[in-house]
C-alpha cells in the first residue's frame, strides 16, 4: 500500500507507515493468535489503540517544542549506555538482540528519546503538583502491611508469554515478546503497567502481582530466578512449562515485607504512591492537551 496520512494533529501528521512501525509486534501477534474470524476486528481495534498512543506522543512532543524542551543525541546515547551497562552486555550484542526482537536502532533510539522527553515535561509541568501526605501513607500501610508473614518470604511480580501452538514459530514469537517486555522493564518502565499491557498470564490483570511465597512454595524455575535477586531487581527470562517468564522481586526475607514496621517502609510507600500519582497527573495533563488540540483521524 502506498503510504498515506491517517491523522492530522495540529500542524503535524501521522502516516500509515508510522502506525505499522509502532504497532508491528502487536499486529503480528494478533494475526498469529486470534481466531480467523476475529482477526479483522481485533486488528481494527489494535490500530485504533496504537493510533491514539501515537497522537498522545505527538501532542507531548509539540508541547515540549513550544516550551523549548528537547533531548539531544548525546542524552539518548547516555541513556542507552546506562541500559546496556545494567544489562551487563556489550553494545554490539545489545543491538543484535534488539534486531532479533524486530526493533531497529533508530526506532529504539526514538523510544528512549520520547521517554526522556516525557520525564523532562513531568519535571517542568507536573511534579510540583504532586504531594503524598502522611495520611495516605498510613492508610496504605494499614491496608497492605498489617498481616504478618514469616521470614524467608518473597513478594513477587511476574510476566509470562505463552505459545498456543507447539511450533517453533509460536515459541520464537513468545520469546521475542518476552525479550521486548524484559528490555522495557530493565529500561525503567513500570513493571505493573507493562504486565497489564503485555503479559499473557492471569496475573496480568493485577499488574503481575502473584503475592508472597516461601521458598518451599516456589516452583524450581521460579526459585532459580528469584533467590539470587535483591529487592527491586528483575530476573533473567526463564523457559518454563507455561512459556517464557521473568520476575521482579519486591521484597525478601521479610525485611521490607508485610511484617515490616511503619518507619522501615514509610519512604518506600511514599515513593510508590508518588509515582502512581505522578502518572495519573500526567495522563490527565495529556488529556487536557488533547482536548485543546486539533485532531483529525483519516484511518
């Protein structure tokens, strides 16, 4: 198909090729996994969702330009270097892995640029509005930390990617999707949000939260992934009977678990509530910009 404009956002446009590039992985997954009689409707819905995301991103970029906020190539280079360092790999291997996942260097650089730009705008427009008071922290603590647990207990988040057919192509697609989500999680994106958007497991609706486990309650692959982690770290991808999975350890050995004292977890709770409030304010702010913008869809 010849490329064409599918949306006008103020003085900028979004093209059909922009949509296909942004949603390539999602569209491929739907084509492979949806029942044949549902593929067309599923793709239509997915295109609408991806287009809406592109419109929001473009509106944010336009606002940043108006405010004189930009992200230079050197800043993108620095952010990617930190991601490579956290992954304990080389730049060559990192870009090879991104290529296997279907992401070009240019596309990934633009993703990182948009993330850094988003943080700049949050600092400029939103952060000063967000306040988490003592009452909210105490309420959260009493709701989530009142129940006692024994030592050597681990509070875990999970993402999983399954294959519906026992074929190499289906397994390769599950692996690719797992690696893509894993990279985003390591890059600092919110694990719970990623799980809701990407994970195939029932725990996705809870942001990947599968609760608290003792060592004796863990499956061997889960134990191998989690026991070497420190609180806040993300495991490597594991192949399991249910597909590819990886985990994030929230707390371990009870030291910041449900039996923790209020003072020992107060700042942790404050940070969590702050990040949630920040994201909520950002979404409202984007909606306000969207309501004020001229938007015409031609999809």
